[in-house]
C-alpha cells in the first residue's frame, strides 16, 4: 500500500476549522479533492503531517501559525481612503473583500472599522495568528512517475 511522501499525489477528504470547533471548509459530504504535495496548494504544516499516512487513514491535526497561515504582521494593517471603495458596497466590520496588489494578484482583506473618510483594513490572512485544525481522510495516494505528471 502506498504511503504519502513529499511529492505524492493525494486524494483526500478534509475539514478545516479552528480549535474551538468552528468549521471553515469541509468537503466530507462532497467529492474528495486531489492535491500534489510540494506545490504549495496546502499549508506546509498539513503537508508535513500527511507524510507517512496511507489510504483509509483518518487524522485530526492541529497546526500552529508558523506552519499554517503565519503570524499577524502589523504592517498589513492599513487605512485606505473611503473613496477607493465602491459606494454601493455595504461595509461592515469583519467583512472580507479581495484587494488587487500592484503585481495583479489578489489578497483577502478584513474590514476592521470605517468612517466617512477612511476604511481600516487588515490585509493579513484571515487565519493569521491562529492554530487551525485539519481533519483528513486519505482516499488514494500516487507516488513516482504517475504523481509527477500532474504538474
């Protein structure tokens, strides 16, 4: 039976949540997803925790900020002019919206507070600074040349 290695192609069910029981993403009632390890598709800590697992195994893994979504970076707390936001957008604290970066990428930002003149935004990943809990069930593992042809 194949076990997961650093560059395995892994098909799995997963649930992402917080250690308080909140669930943020869950595909256990859906189709399993397939990921190529080592390509940055999943948090580094989760990839490392999957190594050695085999099809049929189920695990619950807590991953700290250092290997999940990083720590809060105070330089990513910004005050932006209110006029830069769509006037039809109903702002509210906690709302997560996408912002375009100078290089054309997008990143999520969380509205902290706002007034008529400015909007305070947190551009850290919404899960920065938090320990996350992944529950996984491994469906299939492919290693070797079959796995390398995906990317």
